[in-house]
């Protein structure tokens, strides 16, 4: 079958979505609550092939009509969940659960290919150890480029983490773009997240008591940081604890491995503080920030965070 050159380009974009997103991943703008957000005009457009423009029925294009750009190609089962609709639904659901409007910071990434919004419950501060202030927060994510499923994440966030890195015990829910995400569902997820806040606060208090000794291997190599990120982490001095890390490369049965150890005895909570500041202040790309923050969250809630050095 001879495919029209335009269709061929569109189908190729489907295969190159991941690398294309990475190339454009440095572009983003942030909007405060009440700001007018220039949401892109995104629609699904049919594909055709050949001189007769036959219908390419199994797939269609996700198109940004503002700049004429094809974002990606999707199957005919895909349905668009527009950023503005998701935000409006979440705004209304959270107001019903919380009783009033909640401050929100919204980022459009890659010209609106992705959206990340952070809701912060600023009048419910939680005072942790050493007077460290954290806030119950929710993160909303959506994308048109297949990079993110529609998602609501919630947890307790330190003040320095208002740009979206996950801190403390987190709960989340995702929906594919082949499923309907309605107001009742968003309200249900939001209510569950708000109800879990006391449990998250309890978990972080326990972390403040959990000791990590100097002769401990902290499995930060699982975060797969690049060389520049590793150096940035090593030289970062966490403002509230002064915690520093050492790192060295050792030979294992599986090859070379980076071993991370604290310079002095610390706690799981202090290590969280360090990793949080690293993810929020030393990583500029929101895409990379999201990847590292998610990996940190999984590591700290697993049983693989530390092991004793031989």
C-alpha cells in the first residue's frame, strides 16, 4: 500500500513521540491561580492515504491547531481529555471536598503537550521536626503526547517542594484516555487523598526517628542519575540538616556500582529533605524532575532504600 507522504510523517511521529518529547522537554511556563492560561486548541483529525485520500480508519492525529503541529498519532479508541476540562473538574471537586477554593500553580510543558498543576492546602500546615513546615497538596497531570496518563497524586509536601516533587507517603490514581474521567470520580479520588493526610503525617514523623548510620549503603544508584546530577547531589548541602553524602564506585558481580553513604549518622527524614531539595532545586527540566521525583518516592517506600556495607 502506498501511504500519502503526510500520513507517513504522522505515523512516524507516533514512533518518535518519546524522543521528540525529550528534545522539547525544556520548554514550560508557570501560571498562578486566577491567571488566564493559554490552553492550546487540540483536536483529533482524520488521516488519509494515497491519491484517492482513502480513510486511514485505525488511527488519527492529535493536532495543535494554534501552530499546526502534529503532537502524535493515536488509535481510534483514544479520546482527548482537554487540560482545561480536567482542571475545571478538579477545581470543583476539591472545592466540594475542602469547602473552598484552593491555590493552584499550573505548568504547560512543550507548548501545552503536557500539563502539571499543584494544589496546595496552605491553611493546613503541618509542623514536622525542627520546625520544618509541610503542606497537604495534590498534583494533577495530563498530556496530549501519550507521555502521561491523566493522574491525580496527593501527599504532604515541604514548602520548598511547591513545584511538584513528591514528599512523604503518596497516594495516586490514573486514567487512560480511553476511559471517561468525570467529576464524581475526581471528587472520590480527591476525598481519599485528603482523608489520608493524617496517615502521611504519621509516616513522616516515624521517618524522623528512623536512623541511618555511616556504614550504610543507600541505594541511590537505582535512581539512575547522570554524571552531572550525581555531582550536583554530592555537593548539595541541605539547608536544615547539613547532611552530606559520599559516593564511590565499587566492583560487584553485576559490574561497577556506585555506593552512597552519609558522612554522619542521619535519619530517613533528613535524607528525604536532601533528596527533595535536590529534585526541586537542582533539576530544571520538569520532565526529568517528574521522573526523578517518582523514582525517589518508590525507593523511599520500598524495603530497598538501605543495606549494610560489608
